[in-house]
């Protein structure tokens, strides 16, 4: 997941609670995550540290992805 990353700026959009776009993409490819709820509550408990607006931003990110 970190291959080629040299700093936090290489991790893409930050959603909150240290979750970044690169991590979300990895979870989609390797863990078959399909929704913000899936990541925030089923595959982690990051939802405990994220605001409703941050989770909504994450869901919007999912909706913009192809496929």
C-alpha cells in the first residue's frame, strides 16, 4: 500500500481519523470494501473517530469511483 509514497501528500485525500484515499483504494482492491460504512464500521472502528461529515465525504469518494 505504501509503495512509492515518500510522504503524507502521496496518500491522497485525507478523510479523517488518519484514513487516506490510498488506504481506501487498497481496501477496495484487497478487502472488497464497497461503502464508507463498510470501512468505518465493519473493517475498522474508524467511525468512532470520524464526524458524520467526514464519513459522508468518504461515501462521496466511493460514488465517484469507476465500477
